[in-house]
C-alpha cells in the first residue's frame, strides 16, 4: 500500500503582521493559561471522585453513574458545541469568543463549588462545558494565526505540553485543596485564574477572523448534541443495570446512533456544514482525528478507574494519588515540545505508531496490578503512558490544523477537540460501564448477608460496597476483602479492553498517517534576515489582523 510522504496541506496564507509576530510567544503563554484552566479542572476532578462519592458532609454522596455524568455532562456539552464555537470564532473573532468562554467557565466553576446535590453538580458542570467549548478551539485557532507555518509544529508541541502541565498541577492542587478545604474548593480555585487570564487576554491576544465564514449550521449542532447524549446515556444505563439488552438501554443507544447517522447525512448535503465532510476523504486527516479519539477513549476510561484503584484499594490520599500520577505529566511536558524533532527524523507514521504502542503497553500493565504492586512499577507505567501521549498529540494536531487554510483555523480546532472530547466521553461511558458491570457480577455473590434494601446500592461500585460495609459495622467487615478482589478483577478486564482500543489506534496510524517527509531546501524563516522581515512587513494583512497592525 503506497503512502504519501506528507498530508495534503493548505496554503500558508498571508504573512503574520510584525506587531503580532513580535509578541507571539507571550500570546502562546496566555493561550496556555487558558488551556490550563480547562484541562486542570478535569484532572482535579479525577482525584476528587472518591471524596465527592462520600456521604455528606465530606462529599455529596454521588453514585457511580452520577460521578460519570459529572464528567460526561461537561464533555458532551463541550463536544456538542465545539462545531458552533469554532464557526463563531471564525465569524465573530476568536479573541471575543475566547473571552466569552472564559467568563462562562468561571461562572460555572463558582456555581459547581457550591452544589448541594449530585444533580446540581452535573448541571453546573454542563455550564462549565459550555464555557470550555468556546475556550479550547479558540486557543488553537489563535495560535495558528500568530505563528508562521514553519513555527507552528513547535508552538503546537508546547501547546500540547501545556496539557501535561495541567495534568501535573491538577491532581496535586486537588489533593492539597481536599486535605485542607471542602470538596467544592477544587472548582472555586478556577475563579482567580480566570480573572488573571481575562486581564492578560485583553492586553496581549490579537483578534482574527475568517473574511468569508458562512452561516452557522444550527441543525447540525442540535443533531450532534442529541445523538451523543442519547448514545452515551444508553451506555451508562447499561453499566448501571449490568444488562445491555434492557429496553431502557437499547432505546437511547440505538436512537443516538440513528441521530448521528442523520447528522452525517445532513452535513454532507448542507451548503454551510458545521464540519466539512470532504476533509475526511484525506486518509492522513481521517487517521489523525481517529488517533485522537481512540487514544482518549482508552486513556479517559483508565484515568477514571485509576483514582479508585489508588485511593480505595491502595489507600492513598487524594494528594498522594496526584503525586503518583506525576510521572505521566512530566513525561508529557518533557517530550511533547520535542516531538517535532522526532517526526522530522522518522516521520509522523512511525512516531505516532510507537506512541500508540507505548500507551497500549501502559494500559495493559493495569491488568497485572494488584493490591501490593510496587510503587516504582506504577511510576514506570505512568511515565510510559505520558511519553506515548507526547508523541501522539503534537503530530496529529499538526496534521489536522495544517490541512486547513488559516482562515478556517476555528473549524479545524473544533474538529481536533471534538474528536478528542467525544473519544474521552465514550471512553468514560463504555469503559466505566464495563467496570461497573464486571464489578457487579463479581460482588453479587458476596452480598447475601446485606439487607435487601441496601443490596442494590452495595453492588454499584467499590465505594458503595465499602460505604455499606461501614454502615453495617462489625457485620460488614466480611465485605471489605471481596470488594477489593471484585474491583481488581473488574479493573483487569477494563484495562485489557483499553489496551485493545489503543492497539486499534496504532493500526490506524500505521496504515494511514504519512511517512517521513523527504528533505528539501529549507524555507526562509519569517523573522530570519532582511528578506524575511521585508516579506512579512510588506505582505498585506487582512481583516482583524490588518486592524491590529494599524492600531500598533
């Protein structure tokens, strides 16, 4: 099978105005701060699930399903509105959309901090998802409009490394907050960071937009939101019942699939689609978005249950759990900004395939973890996962973003982030359902002594079983060891499923991503020498870029 040496790429577009080019790295720092807020919140939540699941006053007594929906309500609103936010950014201006998103995210964070019930938390997390939907694609779209094409891979690598920074800071920050304050502090901490980000954005970030954006595809957005919510609800419901043939599972799941088919058909026929389906005719583009979806599908599900493994089975505190995950974040921070150098030498296909195999190896290792696995083994596994992610995210993001013209950066960023978030949401739902079903099947035989009124609750999750055991006092002691064994057995099954998904991703990128780009004459750098300087300053700037240059 012949492979293209590089993906079809869009024209680089006009030169960046000199006033914008000079402060491009400061702008990137502000964008990373915005990214930090959004990603940090989810990484904090992962170490707080055990606390939130605890009864009041420690937590709010959230069930396994409610915990999943506290994650999925955010992710589904985020993923469903990314199409619209990307188009609005291209139409109205990316800076304006970015500022609006940060404000909404801050309001949602403050509301989530004072949630009085799991239902309120789920609703407020959805508000946070609404804000994040306007933040994430705008950061990448602005990046593409302040860096010239030859510097974009480096900038995207640093941007992706910012995810690693958030992963590192999130669990540690969450652990410190949970040890000294109430659980709502993990959301309230976002507010001062939001205020700082707003001030810096207004000062530094230039505006840009598409001179010919087209209309917003409202029917397409609605179809995508309805389809995804129905599908994931059906999967979560199946995990709750441990029966995927129940009508209350099949009806929403099949209905969601049908709506998503209608969404694809609508997008193909629309003259102003939310997502241009012709992009997916390019194998490299399709492989890149598939790789993002598959790797986050595998990782998000494992991230969800690893918090229970570390805290419930191993007995580590939230802060200790955050510190144990630190190698994953450090590896991503170290390797992501340098991934472009490896791609230049070996090609995107080889680098991303190796990265996916590393991720699969790390996920498979969870199938061998037990209650006494040495800490150093876990640290090595987390480091390998982070190194694998660092060699997947930057190359596939570059492949997606450079396949589109610069004026469509908002739409391209929306595609990139939508597939990542949808993959993550489905990973939590599907793998969470596998974990829940397997756990219920393992623990049911040990619940004979539990009162009938508590038996259904006790079988929901390891936390629920341990809570019932504590409520029963001495009579519940015999439930503790079986609960640990049942969870480990369920975790092993889920880890194997995750590794298989990662291997599928490795096969996809190995088959369709481009190989090594042949060496050729180096282009003149945009800031390198008088000719590059003259090219940038004499080139016409369009739209908001011209206005920005004139103002300065």
